[in-house]
């Protein structure tokens, strides 16, 4: 337990450090993009504008009923066929490993040769290529750490399964047992305690 607590503490410290440096990088990007537009380096400005830290997942929304837009087949009368529309929503993933992987990929993209104008502008603002490389390495390390969650002991899971099985049997026979003990005060008292 002490080792796990120490690992969780180290992971927390690394997470705080990595995301603090991520904020420093994010703070500088709008000014870098503006300068690239001003000097006429439109390709680099577009590239860095379209590059994203975020990672997304799709969440399915409740199905909606909609009438078919096609006319009904002849011979079906005036009835229209209803069809279920599948709606999804794009949601940014917020878990630490995914966020760290996105940051690491972003930093690695900044280290590519075509991003040299962007790196030059970042260096002028106090965020050197070594800082970007270090941030990419630390974000990768954080992503590989995953999420530390304490799990219950295996014996606890076995006990829980036994209790569930017992409860199923008890629930299936409860009404019959209640009727069987009626009229016997001692058994009624014990049944009430169950």
C-alpha cells in the first residue's frame, strides 16, 4: 500500500507539472499564430491553427423517431414508415492518459522540420525546442503511467459473488417462507429480523 501511495503521489506531481507547462505553451500559441499571419507565413499559421491538443470520443444520444422523407410506396396507402435516427455528439475526452497522449503528439508535431517557424517564434517567447521536447517526453511518460485505481482484494470479489447467489435464493423463497411461519410467534420474530 505504501508503494502504491508513493507511485500515486509521484504521478500526481508529474501530472501537475506537465499540465502547468501545457498551459504555458497554450498561452504563447495565439501570439505566435498572430505573428505568423503578420509576417505572411500563412502555411505555418494555418498548420498550427488546425493542430489540436484535444482528443475526442463519440457519445450516442437517445434515438429519435423521424418520418421517412421518401414518399410511401404505392399500395401502402397514406401510411408513412417511421425510421430511427442515430444521433451522436463529439465530446472531448478529459481523462489524464488521453490528454497526455494528445499533448505529446502535439509537441512531437512541433518538433517536425516543417514546424521550424513555429518553434522559432516559441523560442522568442521563452519556450525553447528543448522545453517542447521535454514536455513531449514527460507527457508520454504520464500517459504510459495510466490511471492508478485501488482494486478490492480477490477474496472480496468471491465473497460478493457468494452473497449475490445467496440473495437470489432468499428473494425467490421469501414469500413462501413468510406464509409458512405465520402463526408461530418465534419464527415470525426471526423472519422479521431477516
